[in-house]
């Protein structure tokens, strides 16, 4: 569950609450804004020198907002060798061309930007730099990414690069899957849940015909500038609502907090954080051995601030907000590195997506083969490829991308064979993985004010400061009067073990204490939901933070691949944007690029590694079909003998050439089976398909010969025939399961290579 950075807030790692102009808008306004700045399709060759200079400056500012330095290369660009010599004129020219390409695509993110289009606006003398910049931006996910419907016609449907299994259908897994498929990889996604999205989860509340949507996990798009989720929203034409910064606070008795007192304590809070920064510079490495919470408390006592009860409660509120932003108790956060990602925060407004973030998830799932209910127990990786075990199924591919949350890695519910390197295991142990919970309530009406997006509540006790400390109104985007109460810090952990009805009554008591004195009736909610992300076996928490004795380097270590076969993505693998939805998405794009370049390197160095065939070997298939379970003329069928479920999958083979005789519903005689197999071997072509037992039975009921049955296979069952070598991950899995079951194993497993 990801919030403020990942899910819920317009607060940053160092929260600010300032007044802002109320504004609701559609993200498509960015199209008009950028169009105005860059002048549409005007060509550079037709412009004056002064116009070109101004345009170049504007494009540099746009690139800067996207995370590119004005006069330097990114480390990734240097590593990619985009220029022959660092510094000097060539690098300067490259940066100008790169910025121009970025601006061209950002002007219209709904359309694929082709290299030929860019050539129309760049002088021919820079063609080599144009190709270098375009390829870098394309294959590193800076342009032509997302969910635009027009992209499909620009992406080859033929998979030529290899096969990848992705574990997890959250933002990281889905972004990687789409990008890899666009690169020409065969991809399947294994998801343990019955839905996609992971910690991004939109739930319907209310009655049919009058549903309201509420995000129980990641909810706020934090900073629109350079944010890839903002790009997705523009591509889908989904309106966004700016989270208004006005956040009134209320005392434990429901009375409003005096604005002057609020401002004074907020100033104290910020000065304390400034002192932490100064102190850790003096302390050096020792600062990583102590917690942010302990330093803040010592400083509070030293400077004798927040001494009255109200001041202390206000300061506790800011501490709770800080714990919410970091998904961790202040007593756990590293005083040295808790804010290590601050320099990379996305600028711009924080927004809610109209209708919930499931709209992004749904679009990302389109066209991606996802298998739900596949809880992965084991990931095996060797120099030749990978195997992923989920239940009684084994999936094989060239590479595997693991996108499970850090909480799952900490619980060690997935076994890696061989074990992960000690360096990675240590980083997993050091990094923190915190908790944020919510109480979502659908009311008959909006009683808190149509113009209010957030308001806060001060706790009477410090140890409960994170309990319902902040409320979010989703009425502007959910389709109903939805109010969400947040539970952070220590309170988020105790919340997991408290009866939901008790928590709901606590929330209602708070709301009635605030609005009752104003003469406003607080009705009972129509429906309420309490989250328990810490108990969720597919997350075991919400999002990551830098714990005492950890550092930003641990994010980098988690992102390292193992042996060029096992890769990792997710919010806990991206040092610049951890604990954010956009960080998860960007990590998927990053790993797709790494997998592509690793594959190219193997192809260029065949001695290092022989490319693994994506489908089962001809020898394995031939061995299976020596003893088919069903046969009808040229059609032979094999199934897992340990699974009689009508929906269980098997293989069908059809042989073209010499007829094999009439239908036999069962083949049990060993001699007959051997003879039949020899007869098939005399045929010239064998093609295959994966189908269910019930589909095989249905096919055998079709009257007529082989061609009538094949016609039914194509037109009614919508199945295709293919060579054994291209049966894919699913064919691999089915073949392995049948072979394993026939060898009499209780659990379907496949040896590393047979």
C-alpha cells in the first residue's frame, strides 16, 4: 500500500501545508501548454537564429523538469556511450537534440514519435546524434511508453528477443511487461491475487448503479511534472483533481486549532528538521546509527520548544504526518538518510485520478497475458534460464523479473535457488518496510464541505498521534461522499489487531466531535472498509523507508540483477523515487531496458550463453506422444494423469501426411501405442496446441474427419496450431507438468535441463 509518496498525500517527505488557489482540471491542459511553448509542428530549419535559441532554451527547461541536467549527461547516457567524447561540442549538440526529442514527444504523448519525424526538424549534420539520442530515449523508457491505443500499430507483434516471466502484476510488473512486449519479448505475468494492481487497489463502495470508487492502497499522483502516471492519465483522457493544500486542524475536543498557533508550531517543526540536517553533517557516519525520532526529541528538549499541551499535540501531528510520508515510525527512520530521495521529488501538483487508479491498472493490463491465483513458491535461475514454481505448475523462460514487495522478500515466502547473494540479503534486511492503514467510509452526503479535500485531527496522547490524524475527502473524484481516515506510525500496527467496528466508532466519535458543535449532523456511513496491509500475505506492509543502519545504496543493491537471469523491480528498488507509485512504474521500465541490453549482450557473445529455446524440445514432445491419452485419426492428446479437472490443460498434436486410421477414444495398449507412434513418425509435419480436457472431449464429439475437427478447433474453440518450439511459457509449463506426473512425482517439477 503506497501513499504520499506512494499513495495518499499531497505531503512530501518533509510535509508542507500552504494555501493554494483551488483548481480542478484535466491533465490534457498540458498538451495545450506545451504546444504553446514549442510552437506545434514548426520546423527548426525555417526559423531564425534567435527563434532557435529561444526554442532551445525552452526545450532545455522541459528536459530539466523531466529529470535531465541542463548541460550534462545522465550517468546512464555516459554508460550507453551516446557520444564519442565527453564534454565539448559533440556532447552539447547531443543534449540539444535529446531535449528536442523529449519535447516533441511530450507535446503529444498519445502518438508514437518516429525517428523519421524528428529528422524533419533536425539538420542532417546531426543525424548520428539524433539516432543515438532517439535510441537511448526509446529503449530506456523516456519516450513512446504508456497505454495509448495508437501505439499497438507501431509495435511488432512478433516476439524475437526471448522469454520473460514476471512475478507480480503491480505497477512495476505491468509497466515492465508492456515495455518488454514492445521490445519483442514473449512475456507472461504470474499474480498471486485474483486481481491486478498489487498495492494499488480501487474498491467499489455502495449499491449497484450508485457505486463510489475509493483507493485503499496507492491513491495520490504526487507531482505531475515528469510523472509517468500523469502521462498515462493524459493518454487515457482521465481528468485529475488537484489536492487542495488547505488543511484545517482540530483539537482532541473538536475545537479548531488557532491558525497562529498552527503556524508557530509548523515553523518549529521545520526548524527542528533543519537542525537534524546540520547535526548529521557534524556527526558524519555516526548519524546512521541513531534514529530520526531520538534526534528530534533531544533537540526539542534542548531548545525547550512545544512545552504546552496544545503545542506538543500540534508537534505530534506533524510527527505523525512525517511518519505517514515515510511509512515508518520516527524511532525506526535513519537520522542520516531518511530523506535521501528529496532531491529527486517530482515537482507539480498532487492529484487524485477521477474514478480511481484502477483505470490506469486496467489500461496497463490490456493485451498482457496475466495468470491470476499463481502464488510463487520457488524461483530457480541458472546460466541456461529460469524456472518459476507456482503450486503444482512449473513455468520456464530465459529470464525472470521479480516485482514482489519488500515485505514479501523479508518474509522469505519465495525460495530462491540458488540463494540470493549475501549482499542482496543484507540490503533486504536493513531496509525498512512500514505500514499505513485506512478507514474508508461512504456517507449519504458530504457533510465536511465540498471545498475541503483534507483536514487533520490532533491526538491527546503521543503514542496514538497517528490514529486518524488525517482525513481525505474523495467526493470530487469517487462518485460519492467518500471520506478516508489515515492511520500511521505505531497506531497503524495496533490497528491491524483491533476490531473494525471499534475503529469505525472511534472515527465517528471524532467526526461528531468536530462537526457537532458547528450544528452539522454526521450520519452513519452507508458502508465502511478497514484495510490491514500488514497482514496481507502478498505485501506484509505498505511501502519502504530508510531504516537506521540502512542507506539509499540499499535500494540500488535490491535493483541489481543476479547472473543476468534474475531481475528485480518495485518501489523498493528505485533509489530516487522509493515508496511512490511512479517509482514502481519507472522501475519496471528500467528493468525492461536492462533485460533488453542483457539479451543483446548474450546474443553478441554466444560463447557466454546459448539462447534457451522458448518451447519444449522436440525430444520431450516426441516422448510424451509415444503414449497419448486420447487419439482420433491424426489428432493425439496428452494430459496430466494426476489432474482430472475438466479445465486442466494438456497438449494436442496433429500430424499432416499419411492418415493414422479411425478414432480411438482411449489408448491403453502399450504395443498399439508404440505402433501408432511409429506411424506418426513417418509423417512430415507435426503441429501442436494447448487445450483443456473438456475442449478435447468437445472436439472428439465433432462429426466428420480431421479437417472438420480442425475447423471446429479454429472457429469455435479459437485455438491455433503451432510448432513445438514456439509453444511458449504456457506450453513449457504444461509439458513439464505432464512429464513430471508421468514419472510418478507427487508434485510437478522439472530438472534444470534434461
